[in-house]
C-alpha cells in the first residue's frame, strides 16, 4: 500500500502589463518608458501618437506614469490637503 500523493500548489505571480489603454483612441498601445538618468518619464501611444512627459518620482513604475498620463489627459488636478 502506498501513501496518498501530495498535491503540488503553484503560486502564479502576476506581472504588470507593458501596454496600457489609450484614453483618446481606446486601443491597448500606450507604453510608459522611464529614463531615470535623464529624470523623465515618456508616455506615448503607438497608435494615435498622444504623448506626454513627466519628471521621475522616487520608486515610480510604469503603471504610476500611466496614471499620471490619464489624469493629465482628463484634466484631473491633485487634491491639496486642507490645512487647519
């Protein structure tokens, strides 16, 4: 008689996407390129050519740059903390 075989559980690690959804044309062709030596982030749509640059912030990833890009496209301003 043998023992019961143990089930192998594999943990699937999800990766962040390389391409994001364009707010203008709606295609999945926006790429965020972080250039830390130059201190800039370039976000550009490969389909319609919509682009923008931002200064690099500490520990910024591509998805953070994409969020800034979408916020600037729709005109969302940062909320200032109320003092007092």
